[in-house]
C-alpha cells in the first residue's frame, strides 16, 4: 500500500529534524555539542593509535573483532557526518571524506586488503583537517596553532604510513614487533638523511623507496619549520576570492581588497 502525502510529509520532516540534531552536535557551539565533539576527538585519536599498531597486532586472535568494531564506529560516524552536511554530494567529494571511506573499506575487508592496512593512518591526516577537530580547540584559543599542528600531523602521518609500508613489504614475514621497530628506525634515518647504513632495503625497489622517503621527509621538515617560524596568520576565507590566511588585524584581503570581517576568538 502506497503511503499517503501526509505520511510522506511526516517522514520528511522527521528526517530533517534528525539531520538538524546531528548538525547541532557536529557543528554546534553549545556546551553539550562541545562535549560531544571532544568525545568524538578522543575516540578518533584512540582509533588512530590502533591503526598505527595494527601491523604488529594483525596476528592476534582478537584483531578481527577490534577491526570490525572500529569499522562499525567509523561507518556510523561517516553516515552521521554526511547527514549533518547541508550539501551531501559536495561533502562526499572532499578529500577527507574520500580518505575516510577508503579506510572504512579496508576495515570491512581486512583479509582481502591486508596489504593496504598501513594506509589507515591517513585517518590522522583527515582528522587534522576536520572542522569537528578544530572547532573546540579554536574556542579554547588554539586557532593560531592550526598550521603548525597540521604540518606536524603531515610529518607524523607520513612517518607511520611509510613505516607500515616498509614493514608490510620488506620486514613483514615473521618479524613481529622487532621488525616494526626496524621499519620505524629505517624510516626516521631516511627522512632525516642520517644514513647509518646498518639497515638497508633490498633490491632496486628498496633503493627507490629510500630515495622517496628522503626527498619527502626533507620537504615535510622544511614545511614544518616554515609553519613554526613564519608570522602568525588567522584562517578566514575571503568571500570574494577565497584566500584563507590573513593577518590577525587585517581589514581588507591582500589579494582582492575585499573588506574582511574576521571574528575575534571570543565571538
């Protein structure tokens, strides 16, 4: 039996009311919303810690149970974020959303995509770009540290993604925790171009991997140094040209001259 127009209207209103409640939780500034956002942040950081350790924990009997539990949490979070957005297709096209969906797929098929598990650490990168992560921090006055934190997160994410890659494809077989530490040690010495030479990756692919790590590592260290020592900027997209970084006391956009209305931290 087809539902009548009144029933469909009630369902639509109920769905919109539910989405509005999600928006208040994910994007609101009330004390309850901020508590929810802090709780989500803590859970996300714990999940990232599991992702970092997962190459070593994969052989444990409880790994799949934890893996599917995290998949459930992440699926609920992605669904809630999508419903809380006002433009769902645009939200789905964002790089952070694509990364999170890819991570969810690796969690749902851990046996088939085991060799791609090291890419789950990219969740740390997407988290550092999330407004949900920064909104409560900005309210506490940590907004000026956004670029420094994001540059540090880029470096840390690259470090553990590469460590997981090296462990998976060069140290994996029977190496356990010691092999993971060797992979981490090799990654750090390559990124810093220290080059002790006590651990080497075999074959031409190992040499090419080391070259990529060295070049990317130096670039990320330079980027972090620039973020720390350059003059402080605030994040406020210009409505005219879209330029995001401005001087804290800027009245006009330096790119297009449009008048800015940069809110104070207490606004």
